[in-house]
C-alpha cells in the first residue's frame, strides 16, 4: 500500500485489519507486567469473578487494537506523527483467550493544522471478535503528515 498523507484521507474512509488470535499466555503475560488483577492473571481464580474466566486487560485491548490498525497500512512511519489523545473510550465486551480480533478505523473528521505541514485525522476505531461482536471502540485523534513536496 502506498503511504497515505493527510490530503489522501476522506471522511467515511474505512480501513480493516486482518485477524489476530489472542492466547491465554499473551493475556497473562501482558497483565503480569501492566495490570495484574486476578481475572487477567489466574485462569482458575478468574472463574469465581463476575467474568467467569480469564479476560484480557482493557489496556491490552487498546494495544491490540492499535497494532491491528497499523496492519491496515493507513498509518506508518512516514505519515504518522503521533496523537494528542483519545475520546469516548469504551470496553463493550471482554476479550477472552482464543478470541480472534480484527480492527477497523473509520475517518470521522479531517482538520488541517495552521502550520500547514500536517492535520488531524479523527478516526473511530472499533475492535470485533470472531463472532462479529464489537468489543471495544474509541475515537482517536491522529496527527498525519501532509504530502511533502516532490511526493505528488
């Protein structure tokens, strides 16, 4: 895929990732480092929680979503300049071992910057499991480089 610059994005554009299966080991490893709550780190003890079993940390789900979105090629090292933040972050269903996730991003808004060399691409990121259930949504404000001179 060719690099997309700010000027290439259009409101309504949609980018979809391939799937990625989440393993019990990945859930536990992530949680041991960043969110060591019992329902993220102990499959047996997690059965006695309201979740009825092991689930991925919401923070892990955010990281997986962004990794999956990067796999679409819409953002890369040449066009992405980071993000000033997220809005409307929502965990809708737990992510469990064996779930296969895919992510989609839909362009909601485009705001050119005053500097002229970049703009904000406002995207709704959605993450789906193998059943098609939406497990996570967030609106991201992505700073994207405008097309440099000579790259027309």
